[in-house]
């Protein structure tokens, strides 16, 4: 299992994944809400959009904008079960465990933390 740092390094080598960044208004939103609230949102999105064995609209369930966590999900290849499978070998057709969900949330939050420093 790779660490979050290794995962972020690998993502930074992908032209597509590294093209995602938080915009000014996303950063303002994060500042306004605070990291704890953003983390709760991330947990909700991961649970609702990824955790089912066959998520609804899989492949298209994560909008390209509208919430900082959505951007993070694309940047981290945690946008759909196809990307989770390709990038992290997460098996399709099986619900995500709590631990898997937490790992995804941790990765998304680290990405957001790094973006906030830019
Ligand atoms: Zn995807």
C-alpha cells in the first residue's frame, strides 16, 4: 500500500491529474468553512458517490466544479470507481470499507491542504 505522499507524487506526474487546482473562490470557501467542515463534506461525498458496490452514474458522478472536494477527487483520481481501480487497484463491484473511505478522505484532505498553501 502506498502512502499519501507517494500517491500525491504519482498524481503530480500525470498531466491530467496535475491540471486540477483550487480556484480563489474554492480557497475562500475552505477558509470560511474550516478544514473540519470540509473533511465532513469529503466523508459525505466519498460515502454517497463512491462507497456503494455500484455507485449511481459511475464515471460521471463527480462534478468538475462546485465544491473544493470535487476538484480534489479529480486531482487525486478518486472521482469514480474506474479511476479508483486504475490508480489504487480498488476492486469494483464491492462496497468500500470504512477504512478505504477514510484513506480516500485523508488523501483528498492532504491535497486540499497543499493547495491552500499555494
Ligand atoms: Zn474517475
